[in-house]
C-alpha cells in the first residue's frame, strides 16, 4: 500500500509499505481521509515520536475492511472514526483514570503506523461507528474536536465567562464553537493571520483582532486559552488573565519554548494556570457532538489533497495556509 513516511527529522516521503494485518482484537480500516495536525510537524522536527521512521496520521476515519479473530463489535463495511490513543492500563495514571498521562503513552500515527496511508490498523476498542448521515471523509475532525472537549473538561464550563482565544486555526475555532455552547458571555479571538481571523468572525466570535491591545478590556478575561503554542502568544496571554481567572495552555509548543510567570500575581489574584493533554474520555462525546452538527466541515476543512502530496500538504500547513488540511488516499 502507499503511505506517507517520516523517515528522519525533516524528511518525509510517500512510499510503498507492507499492507497491515490485524491482531485478534484489531481491525483494518480503509482510510477515507486523514487530517494534518501540529503534532505531525513536531514529529517531522524529531519531537514526540519515540522512533523514526513512522507513518504519521492520528486524525482519520474510514471503512472497516478486515477484522481480527476476536472482533465482534464491528463488521466489515462499518464506517468508523478512530481514537488514536493507546494507553497501557497498568501504570498509576491509567489506574486513576488519567490515561492521557500514561507513563507508557503511545498513539496511532505517533508511535505506531497511522492513518496517512491507504490502510491503517486500530484496536477495535478505539473505533467509533459513525451514523449514516455523517460523511466519513469529514470524520477526521472528530479527533481534534475530542481534544477540544477535553480542554473544556479542564475548564469546568465556567458559565458566564468572558473568553479570549489566541489562534484561529482549527483548534482555536473549535474552542470558539465549544465556548459558545458552554455558556460564555463573550468569546474574543486573536490571530495575526487575517484570513483565519475572518473565519472566526464568520463563526460568530464576539470580537476579532490581531492583538489584545486592540480590544478594550483592561481588567482582562476570565478564561484565556492559548491555541497556538507560540511563545509570544503564551507570554502575552498570561498577562491578560483577570482576577480569579484561568489560563489554559491548549496549543502544543516546541520542547524549548519558555514563558515567564509572576508568582505573586498568581497568588494575590488567585489565577489558575493549567493544561490540557490530548484526549481523555472525550472521543465518543466528540463523535456525538460532531453528529449533531456542532462543526461545519465545509468551513473547517479548507483543503483536501491526495496522499501523494503529503509532503507538500505539510509545507502548506506549516506556512499557515488554510485551516484543516486532510489527505485522501
């Protein structure tokens, strides 16, 4: 089969690799589409993936075309979206229900071959069947949505909050859509990319700007979310949190990124600084939300490119062109 392969830091190709074979409790998925993510760029930089080469792609959906001997939950022909998370279920964090912090954390498309290929293998427990009205080619959006749902689990809803989101790429826009549905009184969006910021306006954000200085909010915001992973945005955002407010680090930074905090201010104003790591008990809920139409795929997916153009798709994503880019085998 054909697959994208990150061979070494900075080197990605599309090559012919062996067809996958399912284990007893695994299925083979004929991939309909696979989304690109900032994590893929980190893998390309030599971060996150424990070893290279690796077939990337942790946001994917497709049709089951093969099942292992112990699989009864799905059948050949079922349409599924795949949760990429692979937890050991044995370490302390798994045992206390925090599998996203698993000491032996793995993921499809990060530590084992992923969905940027014609076919992919997944544990049957990670497969969520899709209702008939959901287009399987749009369903790669479920995985990033499940990360956003986890982010709002961490925020505990915060009814009536005034929210500021840095970054109006796919994840920032998803956080916007969930903020609108979790009782925020206002949701302001920041981005230096005018095209992406225009999409935030289309989706109904309260205000959109290139800088928080353009917004009249001297007291700050109750909830500040970084969806960029960018050092400058993070540093600025930490200074925009209102008294008793919360800063959520949602965007994925490079390992070397650093930010300065003000311990006295955190103490004196009872500011919470927290993070949200990947998916935790949120994938099925995200699939349910997606089925209700919480996201408009026509807005969120800006480009659908053939798998053979995966290297160029990564370059386009890195350049900030478009929103969600998916590759189609």
